[in-house]
């Protein structure tokens, strides 16, 4: 169901320039139009349940989780290892489907739209940031940031390569890494790699940013600079949901959600459950 990039290679774009091309997977042109309405809730989860089958055994990774996130909120999701945080983020990012319950993203019921429409929703409106950065080692910093533009040909058609390049440069400026444009990921520090990953997540101007332990691989000072960047993006209007064990990051979130054994045990917008 999820789009996975296997690889990207450079091809000749004429006049001595090169351009990236995806290889390894066909990306269907998405025909359904999803009109994103300006609604007050970015996320409405009602009774989300996800049961994994492992051998003959069932693991109830999420069990009836309900909460709402307003547009523009900064939300932290906390809980012990195995409590269901990544499972929840995968559902919110349309990377996986719930076995029970309903999920509305910006007013669209995810279970009621077809797979192509879900792909488009994920591609155009949701940004992802992961603990281990997920950068492609063979590509430059600039190419890594531009990579999601290769999925969105309706946004960045090939004749607009220049605007894709310019957008990637603008985002590198935004995360203060313009001077590292032509470097490869292995030449960067952990904090720099995470800033590149954040810039990449912003390429298609998402409304919702989902981050799974974005400071998990960083020392505390570097983690702080990532927290500040996320705060700035949130002040600019981006809705952010971040899974974290980092107490500083959890504390700055205006809205905190706690999970235990797949159940929501606390939502700071409600009473203790
Ligand atoms: N693909 C899978 N198949 C079977 N069980 C799974 C699968 N993915 C996760 N689980 C189980 O579901 C439960 C929740 O896992 P999840 O990865 O969501 O936890 P988490 O809160 O993100 O933990 P961590 O803090 O360690 O990342 C765990 O018991 C885990 O073993
Ligand atoms: Mg996890």
C-alpha cells in the first residue's frame, strides 16, 4: 500500500545538467482529486484498533484509541516501548490501515477513500521524519530534499525541474544547510542529517508532520536544535505529531497523548481516562 523508493539514478537532462529519475517501482498517476478543506481538526481518531497476527497469536498493538488534534497543534505521543506509538503513527500517515475504528485526516475519512486517493493524501499533505533519518546515501543533500518531488509529477512536472531545484534550495536555506547542498549524508553530523530529513519532509508543503523519535539518535544539544526547528515550523502553522521519549520535547507540546499497552491512558485535552 505504501510508496517505497527503492533507488534513484541520475540521467542526462541536457546542457551538461543531470536529473534524478526513480527506478525500481511504478508510481501510478493519481486521478482522484482530494480537496483539502480548511477544517478545525487535522486528525480525528475514533476507536482505532490494530491487531497484528504473529504465528497463531494476536498482538493488539492498538486498542480502541480515540483523540482529536486541532489544526496547528503541536502534539507529543509518549509511552513505553511496545505501547503502540509507531503503530499509531503508521495509521495516521496512511502507511497502514486500522482493523477497527475510523480515522479522519483534514476531514477525509481515510477508510472511505480508495488507495490512489490515500496515496495522494499521504504524498501531498503528510510529511514524515524518522529517528534514523532515512536519507539515501548515494544522493547529495540537495537531491535527497528534492526526491519526494519525483512522486508528485502533477505538482512538479518534469518541465518544472528548475522550480523543484529552487524549492529544495529554499528548504535547505530554511534549515540552515544551504552550504552543505552538494555533500553526501555520510559527510554530515546527526543533527544535520535530521535537518535534511526535515527539509525533505516539507517539500510538498504538508499540512501535517509526523515524526517518530526525531531526536532519538542525537545528543541532547543537537536534539535541542531539532526541537527548536520543529517549534518554528509549528509557529508557521504546521500541525506536528511527534512520538518521543525526550522529556524536553514532550514538555513543549501543548497537547500530550500517552499510550500504554495499545490503549490511550491520558490525553491532556481531557480528564485522566
Ligand atoms: N509488524 C508487526 N507484527 C507483529 N507485531 C508487531 C508488528 N509491529 C509491531 N508489533 C507489536 O505491536 C506492539 C506495538 O509496537 P510499536 O512498534 O507500535 O511500539 P512502540 O510504542 O513504537 O515501541 P518503541 O518505543 O520500542 O518504538 C509491540 O508489541 C510490537 O511487538
Ligand atoms: Mg516505535
